[in-house]
């Protein structure tokens, strides 16, 4: 067994596309509680009160909902170079961006195996609060706003893939650990949960039942306690947001979850708990998709069964083929 | 800026010495809720219900309380070799162990700059539960015992050092990130919080006011929620355990804490929360020891001021020099 | 408006019938965490660690599951006399018991309008703990056992009635406050939530869709926090208990709920939260059963929709008439 | 044993005096999260989002901080008459108010034995929310504002008395239950916790060490969870509010507490948990003030020891006599 690659340090940001940019902005800022750090062109840049980077969400007006690109930060400039060469060699490279995005330096763009757009960069601008947002605690980027669900930081992104296997394999080669999987009798991979960090997962791929490519299942934001997830459920319901599923606790990842749709149609998770894994070679724990009891347990060890939409709806919306 | 070293993956276990082995065992097993996995010679091996390794605590009968050795796991055999060579080159090497301890393979022993004993290994035995402890969730090593404070896993170790600086510098060279520090006017380092993981810290060094070398401040165990820390406080108090400080929330690390003394005299923390850091180059956040308000805030953003013992008592016990 | 009657002080105990007495006892003692205080004939007497009375549950072996009798305590001997005379006058009296049950004095028995058996008494034996259960806090009846779901006390009983209206009206005359109701267009009463205490309810009646008389919907036990309800859900699921619904938060009562079936078949609720009402003339708040959105909200403001069994299954089991 | 009196239903409101009315208003509205319902003369009327009455706090500009009057609601007009006659007979009557206060009907004024001003009334105006505050749940008076500590409702008032015994005895005659007490060797009563509701207490008297009459120890507001108390501690500290003690859990009452000073100087408690008592004849549980360990336990079963100010500071401020 050789050494694990450590090119990539973390999920840095996700670009979400929305056909209703104004309503989506109200959702992310006023209901989820994200902070706006910049606006440029058709995009608004946001971050949680505990996110140190310039932004962790880029909200871009578009014809259809979905995921624009996913950005990861590398551990060093050398790591950026090496990872770029690796992706180039895989034939997945798009190339160095001529102009970086707000808040980040030299950026390398690539395609994920299922067509999602990715980018890597090292240089990043840390958030610097104006005086009225200076925190009591200097180990925080800013005061907690206590607004809406008051989410603390970005947590993970869950991507649909027409076939999750090539995507999962690519990220293993990039140094991600493969923590859990859902399989049809060890033959067909239905989903994979992966992490470049100690989280239960910061990246997941789920088989898209529509066969479409490049869609989003959901983007998740962290709150510190289960009680805050429950509080968010009530707050968002009172605000008229569609609650799809939860609160409950997944068997896979052990995380406490709540899934809602933001006005643009993207599924958003408010998330807490979940185990941490500190081992480089732990997992994958594989769950049997064909064993109904085990599939149910994998989905929710606490809370009722999921609606069918959880494994079918995504953005951009696609009709399921008639069987 | 070059690449960060990734030899070491995680804190694997801590050996605690106790002059009251039977009473200490009752504390760790029945009150904290650890599971006994083996006994050999004067030692009992224990782990939390969420710890995957053979043991995370080795409790050894001894004349005096204190820390025996601290074990870290490397990411690969190659990493073990490289780290061993590095420590050899530093003049800190003790050498390869002729015989490994229970549950681990080839082991390299070394001295920390202040005299604490360390060891590195890669091969490790994972816990395999008997049938009555098989968990409902296959991503857990065993059933949760629901016994006592029911701590989930080892979290971090906090070591006194006659001078914390050389220890902190060594672990930075070993790839640990330096997250926070407490300094007298940027001149004298009083304490350092470091992590090889995404935790706020998995290793800390505090200046020993007695000037002694190689002592232990505390060993910390994780529970999933603040409510469990509060529950532990009441449970341990009812059981007659000495509560030194807490529950409260530190400013440094943002963690929710409770400090007690186990019967052998070692300080034990029940711990939850605390920020996660996903960046390789975040910190150090430095707090001013001379600014009384800032020092108080660093100690507890929620909860009252600490007793003086928090920064003086340790194991083995040493009398503070009379001033 | 005249003075409210204060004959009855509180729900004192509920007798549950079980066709599987041994398995039911394991459930109540080891999984819910109740304490056994006595055994006599076919009955075991139990109480929560925070219950002061001799028992709050009497578990009696029987051919079928269901509710045996419900006991309420009066505020004084005079109140007992007056309430007995009142019930006698209503034609609901059964008479003074020749022999009281364990832990209680002179007892008056009566029938509720739908056939359930009730009893009133004033004299009650308070629990006196043996030395090993003496609590740290003298305002508690005993040490918290930290066993299973570790429920603290009895909370409320929810009874099916072929017609809830006469039962609700009787208890209003007995001094209970009518807090909430579920009605079909203000014409048909589907359910009533009532309280003789400050709880959102300590007694409820629900229209039995089978038309049967005298059945039990559920008996509820209190835990102090929502987190304990969630913990109970996982603990009970791992122990193989059937989880019917929850955790979630009701709209009606605002309580955090979890419904399971004990081995004898009776539905048991683990319950926390819920508003308190301190006014004598608050309510009733009426919810529209025909408005699907309002009915859903009344059922769960947090958490998914209920299974149909929640409003049909009860004990003893009865088949729903085919429509 | 005769029947317990049920004239009084609940604590209705407390008038607080403040020498800094504008800053106090900011504290109660923006930091505690109370809602303003009216302003008249030198007074602002406020209530928690879960309070149904027109107001539960009347904040009145005054030269010195302290308590203006305490209002209780009776169960019926007849109960109001009877209680008034009783107080008249005791020589404590002040008389029927010529003009009622905002939001309440006919009002009887009286003096408590230590000089505090009390009033009783039955008719009360319930809060009616404007459309933008209409709640999702119709069993709530309004939408939760999610502002500041977001306290839900008034909970209890704790009054200093030069001698607590006559006050405690008066309220027992008025039908309050005496739940707990702190005594010097069964000879000198130091404090009494009483309830007319099922709460651990809604009224308390503490011996004033200064010997002054009619002072306030604190006014308490309820939040639903311990986690919200902890959240309030951090939020209020960040806002610059003086935190005197907590969070912790009292032995007496078992309640989770946080004590702060509002800008006018009055001590305010953010409060959760605490046992409920449903028995009319439970208590008093007496704690020994002279037994230092028991006194400490009574004060805090979870959390460190109190500052001395907790038993000496009050409003209006009085200097302790030099011993």
C-alpha cells in the first residue's frame, strides 16, 4: 500500500444555478442565514458565518436550476500543479482559467466523469469582517448573525451521476477516502460517500434514475446541533419552504438531516452530527440496496421512510422514464 | 510554501498510569462507559464504543499517576519509515520496539522534547465485536453500551511541558497544524493547540508552572452533544467523582468541556463541539495571556472562570514552588 | 362564569393489560427504564425514576392488550367525596372499592362514558428508596437509573372512544380544561386534548374508527429533552422494538413524540416538550379535520406525515370495518 | 386536611423599574427577544412570543431599579372577590384600583408582608397578532420572532424579603404550594420556593442580607431547552451584557439557569427545565444552609459555585452592612 495523495485539502465552494435568483437569494440569506460577500454580473457570492473563505456558495441566475461548478482547494501551489497534471493526463482537463473568480487565485478547470464542472485552486481570500461584524471570539471569521436557520458553514455536495463508479474512482485517485456505498448485490453501484476530510463525507455520488448526466442531488450546510436542525425545520415550514424529508438521522453517515427545496428548485440540506473518521484506510462500508430492511436503515435509523423523490428528483429537473 | 507532511494520520491511544488500578478501571469502564478489550500484565486495554482500534486507552498500574506513552498511527508503512528516520535524525529516536503492544504492529518509539514517550505504528487491529455487541449500524464498531457517560471515542491529549515551544515546533515539522496559542505578549508561549486532523486540536501543550517535565494535563473523550456533557456532569457528581471545572464552553477551540479527576488522579475531560478546520494553513490564532479579559474569554466564553488548579494541577502531582 | 372545580389533582396511574407479561415487563423495565416497585398476583407495579407515587403503571397479564383502569388522585379527602357523589349522580358510579390497590387508600370506581374504567383516590403511598437508590438531590424520589430510554414520569393517556364528546364533556364537568380539538367542520368531534394540570394535555380522547368502545390509543412517558426522544428512537430500534411514528413534533400540543408498540401490543409514546398553559379559560383551539393541510400540520409541524395506523390501531386490536 | 384554595391561577406580569429606560428596552426587546405591545406614559408593555396576555412585563422609567408591582390573575371573578376580602381581612389591602392598567379589568391592590406591591385581577386582554405575526400554529399567540435569546414566556419572580417567612405564609394561605426551602438548621428561613402552578416555582422569597424591604432578586424568562440557555449566554456576552452566573443547573428546582444584569441593573434569569410537580401536598423539601456541601448542591448540581453577589445584590441596590 502506497502513500495517500494529499493534493486536495477541502471542498471550497459550490456554484448553484437558479431560475429565480431574487427568491433564491432571499432563501439563502434570510432563511438559511448565509452572508452576502459580493455581487458580480449574474452572481451573488455567499458564505456561512463560520466559513473563512471569501465565499462557499456562488448563486448564479440561469435558465434552469442545477449545479454550476464545484471548487476544491489544494494544500499548496505544488499540489495544485500536480493535480492539474494528473487531470490533464486523464483527459479530463479543461485548462487554466484566464481569469480567476472573485476571492481566489490561479484556477484549474476540469470535467468530472459524469460531466459536472470542477475547479482547483490554492490561493484564496479569507473573509475580513467590517467592524460591526467583528466577533467576540477571534477564532471565528465573524459574529454569528442569529438570522434564520443560521447555518455555520458549507458541509458537502451530493451529485447525481448516470454512473457513479467512474466519478468515485477518479476521486479515490485524487486522494479522497471511500467511506460508504450502496450497492445492488455487490454488482451495481448505486451511491458512494467519500471524504477528503475527517467528515463522514464531503462528496457523494448517487446513480441518477433518469440516466441524465451532471445533475445535483443536494448541497448541505452544517449547524452545530440536532436541535438546530429541528428548529430549522419549523422555521422553514413557517416561511413556506417545501420540506421534502426529515428531520431524521441517516444510517449511512449517522448524520441528522433535513431536506428542503430552495425557490429555484435545488434541494438543500440542513445537516448536523455524523461520525468523524480519522483513518486513511477505513471503509468502504457497503449497504445492500436489494435488502429492503437494510436500505431503509441506511436511509434513516431515526425517522420515517423517505419519499420516493429523494432518489429521483434533482436539478435540473428531468422526467423519470416511464417503465 | 512547500507541501505539508502527512506521515501521521491520527492520535491512536494514550497510556495512563494509575496508583489505584482497580478504582480507575471502575471509573473508565462503569462511569465513563469505555469497553475493556484486553488485559495483560499490569495493564487493561479499553476503547470507546465508537473507537475502531483495538484500544485507545491503556491503563497501567504504577506508583504514580501520569501519562505512560502516546501512540500515533501513520498513514502507511512508508510514512512510518520516513517519520522514524526523521525522528532519528532529530536525535529523539528510542528505536524500533522488539515486541509490539497488543493490537498493533511494528512500532517506533521516540521521546518528545519535554521527555514524554511517543510511539508510531501503522498496522493496527480493528475491534471485532462478539455477537451480542454487533451493532444495528454496520458503520459502527459495536453497539452503543448506554453505560455511564457513554463516551464515544478518544479525542485529544493535553500535555504539560516545562517549555511548550520545542514540542510544538517538533509536531509542526511532523505535519501537525498549529491552530491556536496563548502567549505572554508574543514573547512567552504558554500553550499551543495543534491538530493532525480536522479537529480544533488533537494535541495540546501547556507550560507547566512547576517547571516539571513530562506531565499530563488531561486526556479527553468525545460525546456527541453538549447535552451529554451536562448529563455526564450530573452522573459523575452523583457517583462521587471530583468535578474540577465545567460544564462550559472554551473560547479557544469553542469546545464544550467538563473536567474531572479519575480515582488515580489523572484529569479527564468529557468533551463535545469545537470547530472543525479544513484548511492546511489556518491559524495560529494567538490569545494574549496578559490581557485578563482575553485570557478569561479564551478559557470560557460560556461558563464561569476556571479554578486555579486548571493551570497547575497535573499528573504526576508536583508541588508548585513557593513564590 | 363560576369557579372551576378542583376535585382532581392529577393522573396517578394507568393499568395496562398485556398478553405477553414477561416480554412487556422487559420492555417497560429494561428498555423504557421504569422501576419495579411491587408484584402481586398477575400484576407488576412500576414507576418512572421521577414519579413519587408507589406506581404509575400497573402491568397486568390478560388475554388481550388494552387499558385496565385509569387512576386519578384528588386534592383532598373532601374532594374525593364530592367527586364520588357527582359521578354517582351521573349514573357512572361503580362504587367504593372494598379493598384498595397497592400503594393507595380508599378508592372510588366509576365508568367513563365510553366504558373505560376509572378510579379516584386521595391517600397515596410515596416511594421510599432503598439506600443504594437514594438520590444526590433530595427533591427527587430516587437516583436516576440511566437505564434504557430512562423515562422520567408518566405524562398522559390517550383513549379511543366510539364518540369522544360525552367523555370530553364529563371531564370538563370534573374540572379538566379543554385545550385543543380536532373537528370535522365544527360538526363532528374527532379528538379532544384536555388537562387537569398545566400540561398541554394529560388526557385525550380520539374517535375510534372501528366504532369499538373502551380502547386505548396510547400511554405516554416523559423525558426531559427532545434529544432524549431521539436517543430513545435509536435505542428502541436497535432493541428490535417496532417504531410506528416519529420522532417529530406535533402541531397540536407542540410536543416532541415517538410512538412504538410494546411487546403486548399497546402503543407507548416517549414524549417531551409541549407548551404549558397556566390559564383556566384558555382554549379550546379547534383544528379542521377536513382541511388536509391543517390536519397534517396539527399532526406534525416537524417530521413527516403519520402512518394510517396512528388513527386506527389500538388495543385491544379490532379490525376496521370494510368500507 | 381541608381543600386547597384556588383563587389565584397564575403569575400574570411583573413591573420592572429602570433608571435607563431606553437601554433597558433595547435589552428586553432586542436581546431577550420580547415583543412590545404598548407604550403609555413612562411605561413600555412587553410579552414573550409565547405569552398570551397583553403583557407580562411592564417596564417603567424610575429613579432606581427594582420591582414596581407583581400582578396575578385569579381563576374567576368570584375568586377575585374572595381573595380581595381575604387580603382586606389580613390588613394588607390597598383597595380596588380606580383605573385598571392596560390589558386588564377590575384590579385589587395589596401589599405583601415585606412591602412589595401586588395586584389581582381576572379580566385580561389576550394578544391578537397583526397579520404579519400570525403564527403557523394556531395554538400559539404569534409567530416566533427568532430575535435574540428569543425567550418564550415569563416564568417566575424571586423577591428579596427582610424576613421571608411572613411572605411565604401569606402565599400558602392564598393557595400556593411550598415546594422547597433553604433553612439555617430548621431555625431560620433563608429562602422559599413556591408555586400556584405545576412549575417547580413561580414565586420565591429570599432573605435579604441587607435587611432592606421590598427588593427584587430576579425575574425569570423561559426558553424551551438547555441549549437555548447556553446560546443565550454566548449571545448576551457578545452583546456586552454582564453575565453574573451560569449556565448551570440548580439542585433546588433542578432548573437550568443563566443570570445577567439588564442595563437598568435588575437581575434577569434565562431559565429552562426544572421539575414539574402535580401533587397538592408535595414538599416542602428543606435544604440545610449550614451544611456547606448541601448548600453548594442546592445552588448548582451542574456548574461551578455562585459568586457571592447572587445572594446579596438586588434592586434597588443597597450596600451590605459592614460586619
